[in-house]
C-alpha cells in the first residue's frame, strides 16, 4: 500500500514582488510530483501554494482555524477544507507547551490559540495521518535567532523538532537548494 506524501506550503501574508509567482510555481511542481498540500487558507503564501496546487489538479488539505474562515465552506474538487476537531485546541496546547514552542499558551486569546492549533495540523495532519515530509515557506526571520517571525514560526519550529526538513524562500541559499531539488529554474 502506497502512503500519501504530504508537504506544508505556508508563510507570510505579505510577499515581496515576484514571490507569489514563485510560490505558485512551487505549488504546481509539488502537485505534479504527487505531494498533497497542507496549508491554512491565509492570504499571501498559503493562498499562492493553494492556487498552484489547484492549477496542477493536485490534492490539498486546507486546515481552517474555524468553520467558514475566509469564506471557505465547501470543498472544491481535490481541495478539502478541514475544520478543527473537537478538542484540537487542547491537543495543540499540550504539544506547544511540552515542546517549549509556546509556553504562554494560556495567556493567548482564543483566536490566537485557534490559529496556532491550525498550524499544528499543517504539520501533523489528522489522526492517523503521517507528518509532512517537508515544509516549504516564506517568512522573514528574526535577526538574532534566525527563527521565522509570525504564526509560521509555530509550524516551522514543530517541524524542526520532529526532524522534518524546512526551506524558507526568504533565505536565498535555502531557496536555491529547494529549486535545485525540484529541478526548477531560478528565474520563473
């Protein structure tokens, strides 16, 4: 039995000129290679990965922080919009605190907790599904730590703790490595 291959395509809502096109092309390429996209329906990088996947008739699991987020109600073809399961926030809370990713979980707003729970699903999927094989993202990084900023940080830190490769398109070296692996031209 062949197992599905998943990747997380996530990142910043604000993208520099040309990045949306690159992410869209990567989304198409990953779909062509048979990977199922996991993303989160946010503007910017998430949407660009999703559109690339759709263009290539790929499959996508789009995790929503709540029902109807960004007008996402009904599945479209191979794109499935997945609402949080009962108890997902508590599961995510435990993961984030135990791994030291978000130690202040209980001080966050309910909305923030829902977004971070969605980010956990982008890596781990649903119960009995495998973790993603790779995380491809665009997010600026903190100057000192080199960690991505914003909500993307949650998913990336979880992936790194689990030993899952991550590629930040913000970083020219990582971007070049990824494009070489995907056999893509740098100037798309």
